[in-house]
C-alpha cells in the first residue's frame, strides 16, 4: 500500500518537474529573445529543477529497468550465477547509496548551519539540495525491492533494456528488397 502510494507520488513529481523545467525554459527564452530582458533566476532555477528531475529519474529508471547496462557476461551464466552476481552488484550499489546518503546529510547539515542561500533565488540552499538524500533513499528502496525479487526468485538480474537485442529484432524485420547495395532505402 505504502509502496504503491510512493510509486504514484514519485511518478507525479517526476512529471511535474519535467513540466516545470520546460515551462521555465520556454518563458525565459520568450523573455530573452522577444522582450529583450531575461529572468534573473531562471538559469539557477532550471539547473536545480533538472537536478531534482535526474535524481528522481534514477530510481524510476531502476524500477522500470530502463537503464543501459553491460551484462553480456552475466547473461552467459546459469540462472543461479546470474542471481549471485546481481546480489553482489546490488550490495555494491547499496553501499554507494549509503555513502552518498551520509555525505548528503553532512552537506545539508553544514549548509543549514551556515545559512547559505542560493545565488539568485532567496531560498536556503539546504532546501534546494534536499533531493540528494531523497533521491538516494528512493534508489535504496528500488535496489532493496529488486534484491528481494532476486532472493525470492522472481528476477535474475537488474532487467536492463537490451538495446542490442532490440536492434537485431528490427534488423530481422527489414525487407532486403527495399534497400540498395549500400543499405540505403
């Protein structure tokens, strides 16, 4: 129940961030090139929105298996070997997330204590960079979910998208009669 609610919230925030970035950049372009004046905080705002978008997107990508991975050797292993290698990789990923979580907590604590504000937007920097621990916590959740599925035998690997296999499928569908000797249509 909570995970389903979190999934919906994550996707909603992900979409809202994308809309906000596009809207802000379009308005800034209009102001700059049509009205000949810019919005002083637009560049910094779009930079932080993009950071939030990326860090939300990382966990979303793990959840949906859309990250690109090099798993040619892992796929050659038997299913049990694939699961063992995946669990080792997940342990490394979780350790990395833990390091980033600790570092981001220390960074946020320091910026909160000092009271630093953003350069162009009058908000505390710790609020703008709060996505660091949020994004890593979401990533920990996704890695933990995947690890649980591997332990239960529901998954054997990260489930990366296999672009090579998809490309070969498209090449097999191609009709050779529609192309010349150089492969041009």
